[in-house]
C-alpha cells in the first residue's frame, strides 16, 4: 500500500495564478483532510471530508475550495493564489490500517511558494 | 474552544539524557490525544493515541502519559535518531484534530 500520496511535491506560483493540489489514499478510508503547516502555527485544518460526497470547512478555509472526487481522491484548489498561502500543505486520511484502532495518516506534503 | 499548547518549543539533549515533552490541552469531550513524530521535509507519523486519564503507552524509548489536563512524552536515554519535531493533537466533540505547535528535539551524540 502506498498510503497517502500527494502531487506535486513542490510548486511556485505567481500571485493570482490558480492550481490544484492532488491527494489520493489507498486504505479505503472514509475521512480525508487538508491541512496547512506554517512556522510557529502548527497544523491548521483547511477542509475535510467525512465521507464521499461531503465536504466541510475547517479552521482556515478562505481562499480554498475542495472536491471529494471519489472515496480515494480529495483535491484542494487555490483559485487566485496569494503570498499568504505560501505554506506546506498536507493531506491526511483517518481510519484503520492494520491495527485495532483508528489513526490519521499523512501524505508527504506539498511545498507551495506564492510570489 | 479546543486548544493545545506544547512546551518547550525546542529542546536540546545529549545522547542518553532523559527528558519529557509537555502537551497541555483544553477540549470539550476528549475523544483522543495523539502524539506524532515529524522529520524535516516529511509528513507527521503517528506514534500514540491515549483516550483516558491514567493511560500510558510505550514504544522503544518513548512513553506517553495522560492526565485530565496534559500529556507527557517521556524520552528515556535518547539517541540522535530521535531528533525530530514531536506534535500533540486532541480530538473532541467537534471530531476535528487540533494540533499544538510542536516541540523540536535535537539529540547530540
């Protein structure tokens, strides 16, 4: 199993450009999440999806949109990038994976710079 | 409002020098407290889940404990490979994970 995968790993955008961050998981988990991580701020939840077909706002949703394409895939879109969106973005899923309890699994991250 | 505070922000230890990391929390209806390890340039990696006060879990040189207000991650005789950022998070009635800012641990040989 690959776990949680994210593409791209790195991206540089100019202010006003748009892009979509892709995320996929192969653990058959219902719940998926998008976080951003900034120095001194910890991980902050942007959006989450409790199940296929549903999405909800997290702590910092402004400037972002998401799509839960199917059970495996959850994408994050920046419609008009701003320098304040420079960050490391992590996708995660929640569920079982060989153990008797639920846990959250994270992808490797996307490092985004907006100039 | 659910909140998590970790201390210290950074910790430098000599190899073999045991210490503890603190995670203080306030949450409405604790449904779990989680510890993660994060290496530079990588995503967080799950370490432990604690569900109730008094619970303890161990893994190699790490031991996590939980009270009603805080959790400790005890590191016994650390090695340089234990150097990483350790993240604490809580899950309450909202169902969402709230993370602390992390403690960056450096273990020198």
